């Protein structure tokens, strides 16, 4: 005999889902925008002076790679969250299946790693540009 969720629990669950969606979208947006910004910046420097552009491309290689990694991890978070929801919905029970719990933990880990990649890349970018 399963217990029906109360309206307040249902509301809290929906709020948690909305926060997760906003967080994942933010990770995709900031990492993607950073990749585009760095490529545009290096391209502009390269167009004005190939020697300085080449040097800047070398300096910003690791930050760019980290921003790309953060973007891939953010997309992986989205896919893991989707599969988690599908497993839970298809189970037909009010309890989250163990496989879904494991995937949810993997999604959370991916999102944290995405944020770490973004933060590290931002610091390296600032240090690289500052010289």
C-alpha cells in the first residue's frame, strides 16, 4: 500500500525539478558562451597580429578545453536527468528505483564537475590574459 503524496510534497518536488532545470540550463549557457567568447577573442587577436594570436591561442588552450569539458558535462547532466526521470516514470511506483538513484547521483556529479571546470577555466583565462 503506497501513500499518495501530499500537495505540499508535490509542490516541493516540482520546485526542486524547476531549480534543477534552471541549474542545468545555466551550466550549458555559461560554458557554451565562454567557448564562443574565447574563440572570438583569439580570432580577433589573430586577425590583428598572427604572432600575438598564436601566443594567445597557446595561453588559452587549457581554459578552452576546460570550458568545452564543462559544456559536455552539462549536456551529460541533462541526458542523465532525462534517463533518471524515464526510469522513475516507467517503474510505476512512488518510490525511486535504485537504478534511477544511481543515475541521479551521476547527474549531480556531472553538474558539480561542470561547475568546477567552468570556475577553473575562468581563473586560468583571467590569469592568461593578465599575463
